[in-house]
C-alpha cells in the first residue's frame, strides 16, 4: 500500500512539474506575443503619424501662392509637432533643383559634368529615347543601362529626378552650387555672381535677406551681372524661378526606441497630387 501511495505521489509531483513548465512556457510566449503586438502597434502609430506630417506639408505647399520658390520660404523650414508625447519632424525639398531625366531635351553635357562617362551617357540617352513618352518611370531603371553600377547610381541619384514632367529648366533660386556647375559648366564667374546674389548681404542662404529671382526681375538682375540681352534669353532657357513639384520627408516615432522610427517620403505637386510614395 505504501509503495502504491508513493508511486501516486511521484506521479502527481511529475504532473505538477510538467504543468508548471507548461504554464511558464505559455506565460513566456504570451509575454512575447504581448511585447510583439505592442511593438507592431507602436510601429503602425508611428507610420500614420509620419503620414500626417506629409499631409501637413502638402497643406503648407498649397498655401504658397507667389510666383517663385526660394529657400527662405516657409516650405523649406523643418517643422515638427508633438502628439501624445510622440514627435513628427517633416520638411520639403524642391524637386525643381534637380536635373530632369525625363526632360524632352536632356543635355548630354549635363550628364558628363555629373560624372558619367561617354558610354553610360549614350546608354542613358538611348534608353530615354527608347521609352518614348513614358520616359523613366522609376529611378532604379538606371540599372538597366549598360555600365551603371551601384556606386555611380548613389553618386548621381540626389541630383536627378523623373517626377517633374518634361521640363528641363532648373530652379535658379533653389539649385545648389553643384547643380549650377552642371548647368553652367566652367562659367565660374557667373556661378559666383548667382550665389552671391542669392546669399544677400549676410552671405548666408535661407535667411530673410536672400536675393530672389522672379519672372519680373530675372532680366534686370542678369543685366547687372553684365550679361547682354541676347545672352539673357539663353539663361532663361536654362533656369526657372519656381517649381511645381516637391519632395516631402517625414520621420515619426511613438517611442524613444529609434528602431520604432518610421519614415515616409513623398513627391507631390502643390495641389497635393502624389507622384511617388515610399515608407520605411
């Protein structure tokens, strides 16, 4: 009888041990599931918060009604807002400050000055012609061109766009020195005059005293640069003073954990039509 009772006791103890282990396992898995669900929930909230940043900047762009776009305007200032302890940072960049791969008269000299060799330039121009009216539909199509490598792509992608129609003119107000050098080549004197005018009296860009090119003063300013009327007409074929397309970037997080940061990039026109969207 004692032996039987001892066996039953051992069986019960083993059963309790097994149930305890199962309970611990279930609890551990439940805690992991809860943690994962919370992690995913924070990620979703952060993503929608970043989308809100995109929407807010679209509203800001729609408010810009003047006939020029320059770097000292409100749309070029980094913004942020706080919601329930979370932060959204959003900003816009002028797509008109980039060279247009889909331009109807893409200039080979621009591509050479950008750093591409002759074979890659010929391949790119040939591919552009082959695509016809569609043109480049996404930037990664550049990898379909013979000779294009990852390093080359990374070196040029921030200077190029395919999201502003067929126009070739660059916004002189927002183009940086690198773009001016690509457009104007070795005309260092003119590049310096343009930069000096844009910087204003304080010698800094993106401040209240920036010099701004407009449709009304473009010719007058270039006359002061010592340019002839005939040459001014040429500069007007190279440069614009406003833009219709902007790249918006928004970063948001509901947590101090940087891995919870969500980013959204959108390219839109001033009316809010979206031409490109990427979530990270």
